[in-house]
């Protein structure tokens, strides 16, 4: 065992002593997400989900969209309430960076399940062998400056490893305001033209990820930016769906 490994282990043990890990769902000490909260996660059953916007139970008749979301398919792992909502908030605003691979693992599970069900075009909603790269909806410059990191970049790196898909850090979002306090129409207006892709993506089939889908404005704008640079198709995946 090397010196660096020993030092890292000692530092982690000291940190756990001073700031013990608590469950983000119930605050019970021990794990980031305890067994009880894991068992109660509101998973979206992919066979019943809307293939367009990912809303639960929208497979036949979706009350959340008209079937025209810009991504060719949207996969949502969880409903946005309870523990999933806390996971997103604690990662972003409490700087609990150890949650990034936890979010990635949940999204990977949803994508695997969704691969068995068709998108609007009849092809699987997700296929790792047909995915050339993984992209993510980036934080605004102001959010990055405030937090010191881009939480979706951390999730994207972990998910790319899970899926064995290359990461393409190509989207830039320099000007948009925080979406959380905005209504449906304000969200769309806030993001119109707010993202662009840096690289030539001609012919690429891409997976675009974000933490939460509400109106789909961020996913739509990211998809537009990727298609504008030549992407052949964009499939979306989020940790949680608001409906």
C-alpha cells in the first residue's frame, strides 16, 4: 500500500469522524442514501412512461406534453419529490460531491430499462452501441462561479464510465438565469439561444443529460444546439421528472 493511499485513507477517516455521513433522505447517520430511503425511491416504470417527455404513466396518453419534445426520446429515472429532490439539492447547494456517482448509477439503471422499450421512431429509447458520446446541460457561468463546480459535469463523467460511452463536453451556456424561480413560458424564453455547441458533431448520435426535467426547456435548448452543429440525433436522460 502506497503512502498516498494511506494518507487518503487517514484523511477520509478523520473527515468521517468530524463530519459523519448522513442519509440525504432522512438524515440518518451512516450512508448517503440509507436502505430504507433506497427502497422507497419513486422509480419511473419505463414501459409506462411517455417516450417523448419521460413523464410517468404517459405511454398511451401523456398529460405533460403533446409528443413533440425535441429530443427523440427522454428517459427519467425518478419522480422529483422526496429523496430524489433532496439528492439534487444536496449535490448542488451543499457540495456533497459524493452524490454524483449515485445519481449516475440511478440514471444508468433507467437507461438500461428504457433500452427495452421503443421511442417515437420505433427504435429503442436508448442503445449504448448506437450512442457516440454523452453530453450534459452545463451550469451557467454565474452558477459555476458561485459553486466552484458544475454538478452535471461530475454526474456526466460518472455516467460515461458506467455506460462505457465517451464524454463530449461541448455545450456552453453563458447567459441564462437560474430556471428554478421561473414559470413555463419564462423558462423557454430564458433559454432561447442561450446554449451553443463548440465542436462539429456531424452525424453523431448523442445522449444529453440533466438533473431535472420540468418543462423540458433546458433539454430542448441543448438539443437544438447539438443538432445545429450537425448531430444526427439526441436522446435525453434526467435523474428526475416533475409532473
